[in-house]
């Protein structure tokens, strides 16, 4: 028996949430967390995720955080070097090393605090941008996931990307039988059994 059109549209509308609508994002995330029994929330740094769960249960994805901070740091390094600020550009290379360090220190390292002190009074130009970046890194450092087993949600994102790729390939066609079989095999695992997908068999 088919659902009435209005009911169909309502259910379809619930599947899509605009990331700028914080109320709907909060409702959607909480519903998903309840359904999967999640005890912690791990997201990127978008402010829309703030307040969904208590602060101690909300962590920032390491991959998102590190990529964002390294990109900003390297951009400042190039700009400072172009402006002839050799000492400051070297400081940015030091910062890059701290951001990429493995294992990642769970608390703010002393080297970062020393860098922050060098720029803490800067209020103009590129120095001000360095100051803002360093303060932001220091402020968010301990909010970043330090779980050695799974510090990022990239595995989930890869699965989403692969599923989308399967759908796109199904529409456009495949170039070889090997790819047809490979995508079909992967798709079977992504769809799971009885609505449950064991990601350990996919990644």
C-alpha cells in the first residue's frame, strides 16, 4: 500500500537537513546518536554542532582539525616569507611540526605556548593573523580526539564517498567487468544485512 504523497514528502524532507539550521541539526544528530547508542559526538569545528551534547562528550575530529590548521599555517608561512619576515616564517615551520607530531601530545605543548607568547601582543597585519591562529590552536587543542583506536571519522566518510561513487557508476556505466564486480561486491557490504553494515569488513 502506497503512502499518501504528503506523508512521502514529509519523510523525504526529514532525510535532508540544512547545516545552517541548528535546531534541525541538533534534532537529527541526537536521533542518530540514540539509534546507534553513541555516547560521544565527534565532528568538525562547525559551530552548529555546539550544545548537542555536554562539552566533555563532544570531540573534534583530528583529521579535520589538523588539515585546517596546517593549511592556515602554511599559507601564513608563504606570506611571511614573501614579505621578508624570515624569523616569523621559521616560526610557522615550527608550528607545522607541532601540528603534525606523532604521537600527538594530549595537552598543549610548551613549544606552542612559547610561540603564542611571541605574538600575543600583535594587533596588526600578518602578525595579528598569526596571533589569532595560535590562540585558536591553543584553545581547541584539548578538544581534539586523542583516541588512538579511532581519532577521526574519515573511515565513515570514505564509505559515504564509495557508496556515492557506486551510484554514479551505475548511472554512467563501467569500463570493465572487473570494476563492475568490484563495485557490486563493495556495495553489498555497504548496504549490510538487515540494515546493519559491519564497517570492519569494508575498510
